C-alpha cells in the first residue's frame, strides 16, 4: 500500500455517505418550466406591470435571499464558510459550496423563508399586489425543494453534513 505523504498540518477528512437524494432530469426541467409558466401567466394577466413584476421578482428575491443569508452568517459567526447563490433547478438559492452541517443549513433556510416572506408581505401592504404575489411565488419556488428534503434527511442520524450537487443532495456523516 502506498504511503500518504502528508505534513503535520494537513487535515484529512473522511465522510460516510448515508443517503443520496437524486432528482430526475425531467423533474428539474418541469420544475423550471413551472416557474416560466407562472411568469408567463403574470405577463399575460397584468400586461406591462406583470413584466415589471417578473423582472423585479427575478432580481429582487435572489438578492433578498443573499442579503438575509449573509447577515445571518455574519451575526452567527459563520462568515468564513464558502457559500454562493445558484440559480439552477431544483437547488436554487444561497447554498454551501462544500459540506455543511445540515442543521445549520436548515436554520438558515428557516431564517430566509420567514424573513423573506415577511419582507415580501410588506410589499403587498405598501406596493402593487402583483409585485408581492410574483415575489412570493419566486420565493416559494426557491425554498420548497429544500423543505422537501427535510423529511428525508431529518429521519437520519443527527450531526450529518449536506452537500448539494447539480441535481442531487447527499447526506454524510463525519
């Protein structure tokens, strides 16, 4: 067996895959088409205001999610982890680039979903209702796949790590 040439400062991680949740390509395409159909419905129903609402929701909701997540990470002292925004079906949103404790991801998801819905509800009170409705639908489109994973991964051993792939989410134990 070849000997590993590691220095004293090297860290070697070994994770055990517990569960992998793969999303079929057809579902990813249909889920993306669902968002496109809802946006087209807004354009047809509201005309020019619908176009503005779709553009505002397409830009504003991901920006809102990123802002909430960055503030939450900074306040919780977890700002050193690498996270980025992905806009690919079905795992859209502000996601970790590598392995991340699942409970931490779930807590951040709760913060994003509650604060995002509350801020979008304020738009309903003080702004045009079509902007708020389109924003809430885009918000739900981004959040719902992550909540669909919760019943699958919460039944597993606590203390696991999650890693998002292109069309899969994997749960690992350290």
